[in-house]
């Protein structure tokens, strides 16, 4: 049983990290019924409830973990966060201070205390000081600098907030919420615009776009050729169903690309055509091909019998596919 619950805890952590806290909760509850004395599992359950926006069951799970053997500091942090979410500010501050007292060198305890203190305008100055200690303890953790920036932003300390957010972005270039807050700070100060995505983010976006363009080329070129052969000498409205499916298939490829991209990469995807002229050309050709194909599909349903738009769409797809092939994924 110990091995199975340990595996469940690891799996729940993976699900929560992927933004699926509800699945993590459904996984952990039956396991904890069978083994209710596993403190780490209760902590993981509390964390999942917090991510799901459920502070009440999160507090219950954290309190269960507090009385069991295991990482009581983690349970104390979760208790403070749950109390804060429930609006019980004074109790949350007490829990967070107790967490820091138990483990003063743990930057995560300092972060939780800074977050809780920042909820009250009277605690903003102390929140900034505590967040600075967290950043000093963990200079490679973006979260510590993000919390420092958030507290300084509420205090209207624009200089501290900007420096903290810039450091957080350097450590985690994909943090769009930090980038948005940095933009807010710079607008307040009248500074420069938010910097563009990093080279690593552009590289990740390019790695996703390459296979997607290859799939689009295969769909549009092969599908268009089949439609040409099937529509000779005179197309019928029935052919419109197949051309419509081809358009839907192209939309599915684009949708899958957006779903696979993490937050920071999606912004880089929008800017990528401006930095990669070849990609811009391919996207323009494929977009024109899909639009002409969609128009031809509608025309078929309305009784048209012409093949010229399909020829134009196929030639655009063929040219775009040639650029993809000649580019060789570079």
C-alpha cells in the first residue's frame, strides 16, 4: 500500500502541475480512505484543492496533515494559504509566522508570509521586506521575485517592482502574468514597453510550428489533388462536404498547435512570422488556400459548378508546401 500511495502522490503532483487539480483530487481521495495516515498525501490533496479554488476542503486536508508525521512545515504553509483564501486574514498571518518560526531558512515559508501580509495594506511594508528575504534565500527561484514584485506593486514602489519582475522573467521567460505586471509597472512609470519573448521562447515556438506546417501542407496539397480528380469534369454539391472536411482538418491542426503551446510560447507564436519571413510566406499561402477552399465549398452548396477556385487553392497550397519542403525545418 505504501508504494501505491507514493505513486498516487507523484501522479497527483504531475496532474496539478499540468493544470488538472480536479483529477488529482479524484485520484487521492480513494487512496487516502485506504491509508488515512499519509501526511504527504493530505498535503498534496490540500494543494490540489487550493489550485481548484476550493479553500474549505484545502484547509481540512492541511489540518489533517498537521497532526500526522511528515512535512508539517508544508502543511503549515497550506493552512496559511487556505485561511487567506477564506478571508481569515489574522489567522492566516499567525499560521504563516509559525511556518517561518519553524523553518526560517525555507524561502517558501517566507513567500507565503509575504503573500499573506500583502493582503492587508497595513502589512505591505513588511511584506516587501519578507519577500526580499525570500529572494535572498532563493536567488534562482522566479516565484520569490514574483511575490516581491507583487508586494512592491501594491505598495507603489515601482523601482523595486520592476527590478523584481525583470529578474523573475529572466528566470522564467514564459511567465505571462509577470510580463503583464511588468507592463503595468512601466506604464505607471512611463517607461519602455515590455520586452519581447526571449530567444528560447521563440525557439520553442519554432519547434512547434514546423511539424504543424508540414501537416497543413500534406492536408492541403493531397486533399486538394483528390478534390481536383473527384470534381472532374463537373463538381457536384456532394463534393462540398469533402472540401468542408478538409477545411475542418486544417482548423484542427491549428487548434492542436495552440493547445500544445504553453502560455509564453503562444505569445511568441503570434510574433514569429515577423522574425521568420519563410514562415510568414507559408502562413499567407496556406491561409489563402484555406479561405479560397472555404469559399468554393460554400459556392458548391449554392449550386456553383466551377473548378477555378479549387485550382487556385491547390496552387497556393502547392507553393506553400514547396517552401516547407525546401526549408527543411530550419
